[in-house]
C-alpha cells in the first residue's frame, strides 16, 4: 500500500506516519517526489482499515498496489521520476543521450571518444572499466586504471561518467569514480550486487537481463529502491530469442509496457541488440519514437581497432549524424535533445 502525503505535509507529519506504519509491524519506505512525498507500507496489512490511515494528520489518501513490484509501480507516482546526474536530468522532456566506447582501452581513446560525444550533444560518457565477457580469455577491462581514465575524461569534458560494476566487492571503488553505476544484463539477477548497490546513494543504471521478463526487471529494481538511497534508471538492451538476424531482439513493446507500468525512467541501448553499426540508428530512432527517456550508445573513435564490440560501435561522424536525425524524431513526439 502507498500512503500519499498532502502537498504541505511537513517532516514532522511524515515521521509520524512512518512511526505509525512501523508500529503496525509494516516496513515503511519514504519516497520523496517533486510534487509530494509518499510512504510505501510493505507487508500484510489486510486487517488495517483505510480509515485508520486517513485519520493521521498529513495523509491525503492510500493506494493499494496490486503488482508484485511496489516501489517501481506507476501507482506510486503518476509522473516519471527524474534522476539527476550532475547537470543532466534523466526522465525530463529533454532526452538523455549517454554515449562512449564499450570499454575503456586507453587515455587517448577515451578522451577522443568523450570529446566527440560531447560535441555531438551527449549528456554523459559511458565506458566499461570492468567488463563482463562471455569468454575468460577476452579483454576484461583496465579496472582501477580504467576508472582513473574516466575520471580524467570527466575533468576534461565535464561529462558525468556511467560505468559498470560487476561484483559486490567492487561497488565501493566504482562508487568513488562513477556518477552512475551500471548493472549489466548478466548481473540483473545478482541479488547480492543489487543489495550492495542499495546501500550507496548514486544512481544505478539497471539493464534488462538477456532472458528476464519485464516484471523480473522491475522486481530487480526493487532490491535497489527499497532502502531509498539510490535512484534507478532502467535500460532495455535486447533479449535472446530465436531470431538471429540481430545480436539480440530489442522489444519496443517492452519499452511501451514499461513506460506504462513504472514511474522509473527507461532508456534504451540500441548498440547491443543491433550488433552491427548499420542497425544502430534505426533502433535508436524507433526507441525515441516509442517514448524512451534516453539512449546508451556505443561510440568509438576507431571502431575497427576496438578491443570490444567494434562491429556495433558508431564512429563519431555517424553518431553526430544520428543525433541530428534524433532531434527531428524527438520534436515529433514532444521531446527535445
Ligand atoms: C555494456 O554496456 O557494455 C554491456 C556489457 O552491456 P550488457 O550488459 O547489456 O551486455
Ligand atoms: Mn559493449
């Protein structure tokens, strides 16, 4: 159940409601919103009548949550929750385009990519320092050195940094350097990693697992949301199906569904489902047309020399061209870039 507080309910009233919720043996999670604050009361409350809650000062209404996911549900907040990454706000009318190489390979490669994506209008830099690879013999990232390179790219360009964290024991060090901590598709159901991330106060970019349903993605987000510390941005990146004409299948239907059932911002990674740089622009454009709040795009200064995912990486020139095309689509659907 969600307890929606009145617009003018002060901190004292909020604390009082939390105490009453906890007094009934329920867990209280405070979710601060721009318009008003709500308190999620989690647990079995069948015996407590609605009137009990309505009688408490500052309470406007209660809303039962029927879905399995509670905090991510649209029922909690009719408005899309915005997530601030420095000056960029994900979930606003302005789309958040995050771009950069699949992995951090060197200072020169990262700085070159960072300058290029910034010039084209990206609001944040992506780049993996810890890489999940299907084969243990592949390049697995520069780790701490990669984080330092990303920090230097942020210093030089002002772009906030989005980078992946692979294991619970790495959260602390990635937290030190990153502006957004990315959970990759292979880790969406790594619940000890999600629990660890929930203790920190940095936004988490949570990617859909390769074989996870939309509901499982939302339930995974609850692990992070339940402490109230870290906001979550969802990211669709394609799932495995019988189709083999693309690397993964990007479900635009899942995007439309998620935008309807959750208030969390949802962005789309068109690069991993495409697997081929020629297919990235159409997927990116489809995602923006269908209501994505942003994109996560792989861009490499020299895709043919990339250590990882060169075939799906855009050159700075093709990324710049894509941004121009996206501007037109964004304005057609009431967004801007
Ligand atoms: C990535 O973003 O580079 C990545 C590894 O993505 P995914 O987890 O979606 O495969
Ligand atoms: Mn990649």
